[in-house]
C-alpha cells in the first residue's frame, strides 16, 4: 500500500439524532465533538437516521397495495372483473 495517500481510518461513535441510539464503527470521517462510550473517548458523528429509527428496521413501514393497470382502470370507471 502506498504511504501518505490514504485517509486516517479510526473508530468513531455514530449517534441517531432522533432516538439517541449510539454505536461504534470505523470511519474516515472526523469531528470536533467527542463522547465517552463504554469507557473510551471517541469522536461523535451525528446522523439523522440509523437502523434504530428507520421504518424498514423498526417494522413501522407502511405498505401500499400495488394494483396493476387493469385493476386501476376498472376501479376508476367502476367496472367489475368477471
């Protein structure tokens, strides 16, 4: 590996802004904010959404029934399928 061309890779804490959920992961991103997490001090990166607040992972996702073109046409004009 060539020296001096790669960004610094280190451990950081990502925090979900909506829920306050925190986890440690490796990243090249840095921050001036720090936080104590499990006895260590890490840079803190605030994110808007994580698996803790994303609807897909929380099970609060809304599913809409996808009708086909023919079904939508029949519904629009009040026709019934035979």
